[in-house]
C-alpha cells in the first residue's frame, strides 16, 4: 500500500516555523533560571556577584556545597522530610481517592449535602489560631501527626478525583459487577483502583511536592530540632551563615557574604533535586490529559 505524503503549503510551513520558534523561546525562558541556579552554585561567588557568568561556570568552586553537606542536621532533616512526605502522601491518597469515589456515586444518600459541606470549607475556614489550638488540645504538638493530619485532604483534589471517577468508571460497570456478586469494597479495590492509576499518580505528585516543600507547619507545631524537616534546616543554615558574616574584618565579612550568597543557590539545588528526579516518572500521566479532562468535568 502506497503511503500518501501530503505536501505542506507555504502558510503551513511558516506557521510551523513560527510555532517552533515561539515554543523554543518559552522553554528557554523557563529552563534558563533553573540552569543559572545550578551553574551559580558551583561557580566562584565573586564572579556570580558581579554578574560574570552567563552560559557556563567560569571558575569551579564547591565551597558552598562542602559547608552545606558538612552541616549534620541536613541529613536528619532529609530523613524527617522523607518520613513526612511518604506518610503524609499515603494518608492523602487514601482519603482523597476514597472520598472522590464515594462522592462520584449517584446512589449515595445525602450526596449533595456532603458535597456542600466539602466545598464550604474551601471558602470559610477556622483560621490559624483555632487550628493551632485544635492541634495542641489533641496532643499532636511536636509529633509527626501535626505535620500530616491538619492537611490530610484537599477539597480541590477530592473534586478532581470525583470528576475523574464520574467520567471514567461507568455506572454499567458497577451494575455488572454487582450482578456477578461483587461487593462495594471488592469493586473499589479490585476494579476502581486498578483503573485509576492516572489520577493516583497525579495526586501522589501534588501531595508529594506539597509535603516536600512544607515548612510553615513545622514552624508552628514543632519545637524540637531533631524533628525539623529539610526546609527548616536549610532556612536555619542560611540565617546562621548570614549572622556569622558580620565581622570586624571587612575582607572576611565580604568573603562570608559571598559564600552565603552561593550557599543559597546550593540549597535550592539540594532541596529541589529529589522532586526534579521524581517528576519525570509521573510526567507521562499529565500527557494523557487527565488535568484537562478533570477541570472540564
């Protein structure tokens, strides 16, 4: 069978050239700041401060990374952040997927009332002080529960999951399973979950990034340095280094300030690297259009 090759018109070729050029410029604008942070973190801080780098590091300097990695609390902060991220994301997925599926069922009694109560919390919240008092009265201060329970579920993500189930799991599939003697729980775990890998992956990414970057809850609920997440440890390291840069010797003070500036770039790389490595494994699920379909629904 012959393959028919359709020739592009001059207008189509011009459109493709303009489209590719614009997309490349957008990618450059988005990626260059990330690239700049990486090369600035391994370049002599004196060159960085006077704007001497553009495309590549001119003088390799790893003093900032050496000081960051020699700071022992960083490794403890990494472990704490991994614990908070894994446990918090697991709880988030359990609550979000189960709540989204239940709210997607048309035979749920009181569905509209429950949905109203969920949405109501998006517009009217108790605020910081009542939340703090609640966490304190429940005895969760300075514990892992204070980091994961107050943000156990996002109403917005529950709505996304509900919309996904409404458009993906047909009512006829549930009826056929019931005829074959399948219970609701068995239907959820044996049929719904295997068919929902896309939304689960998206929710894992959403919640995982949220927990990994979380620091405000740690400032409020944690008072033990041994429980601090990575973000708080890195913040304290910057503050400590900037404070130590105040010296009677002007030359020493300038050197410490330059090192503090370079450490900021290194800290950004260290804090962002795990998520940047993890993201490509879930990016393919976004290509399937789950977000567009969910928002439209």
